[in-house]
C-alpha cells in the first residue's frame, strides 16, 4: 500500500465525510462490513436514521461484493450501478481485474461530472482541457466529488478463492487493504482496535463482534454517527448472509454481550490503576459484582 495515498485518503475522509463510520474485516470464511445508518445534514446537523449505506451485489457467477459509501449518495449510487454493469459485462473473476474496473468507474465519474461539466458550463474550453495542470483538476475533483467507498469482494475463479477489501477515493485511486479497513469519522480509533483484535484465524462471531464493538464505540463519542448498525456478510461461496429476524436477533444479543464485557473491562482497568499488584480478573470482577448485588438485595 502506498503510504502517500493512505495519508491523502485518511485526510480526505475526515475532512469531506466526517458523519459516517464504516468498517470492514476479513475472517476465515468471508468478509464482514458494518456501517451506522444515520444521515446528518452538515449545515444544520439535522439527523435522520434508517439511511442505507451498504449494498450487496452478486455481479456475476464468479464475483460478489458489498459496497459501502460515505458522502454524497448521488455519486455513491452512480458508482454502484456502473460497477455492477462493468463486472457483469466484462465477466470479472479476479481481485486484480476488479481493482482496475473500480479505477475505470472512478475515472468515468471524474470525466463526466468534473471535466465535461466544466466544459458545458463554459468554465474551460474543450481544446484547453489537456493543457490544464493535473493539480488543478485534483482541486476540482476534491471540491465536487464528495464521496468515498469501502468495498468487500469475494471472487471464485475455477475453484480459486480470493477475497479482499478496497477503499476508493474520488481521484480514482483504489487502495487494497489486506485484512481490515475503516472510512469516515472514527477511522483512527477503528483501525487501532482492528490492529489489536484482528487475527488470521478470526471466526464468524469474532468478526461480527469486532465490527459491532467498533461502530458502537464510535457512535458513543460522535453525535453525527448513529442509528441502527447495519451488517453485511459475504461468505467464501459468494453468498450473503440473509438479513432476517434471526440474524438481527443475533446482532442484538452480541451487542448486549459486548456492552457487558466492556463494562467489566473498565472495572478491571480501574482496579489495575488503583493497585496493579492486586488487579482482579474479569471473571473475579463479575463474581464480586454479583456478590455485591446479592448483598444489596438482602
């Protein structure tokens, strides 16, 4: 991964799309991506919940992906629809090809909504387009195309399985993230937690718990992120986990468990800070809490 691109990407995502948190992680049998569902209007901070930020797409018999977007829904939806059509028409089967197609889609959006529109509005003459310095176009792109994407992909080609996470930014750069990534506000916190929790043998429930924990913690500290947490799971066979009542109940139960564990961990840390040599384990902390509760009831 190009460090310069990453620095630009993260700066861009904070400045342009501060009101979303999206995180994704690979696990042993697939990919999990999660997002908040709150839409916040920047000028007024008026909020609405239930906003869909993730889209599950079976592009062809070889390729499935979840596209999650932060920023202007107009550009996110255009990118989604064109990417879906390109992957179908070109029968994309590999992650390398998928990355190139994403670049093509981003380039198309730049050409149509920045360059061609500038010509139509008379801001630049068509014959002068090629003479404009690239850095000038980059400034226009940054000011107009306010979106960014996190895409989880599973590709099956002749029994060869590959899966990955890609970040797309409006300048047309597609960045491969080997194991996990986050965009939007709270990405620093998210990737810090990822660095501590991710493991090459991460399992189904562990992946869900990691995403739930990250999103719920970010929503606590940022009023512009909120609403219900959305989760998308792509399995290694290219299928998506059904978003039925059973799955939603599982998410709720796991979220409740995580909140209780988080409270227990806070108590352990407080004990350690008081006296590191006599710090209680999480198990003992829970036992003592139960004993205190019994004493109160008596």
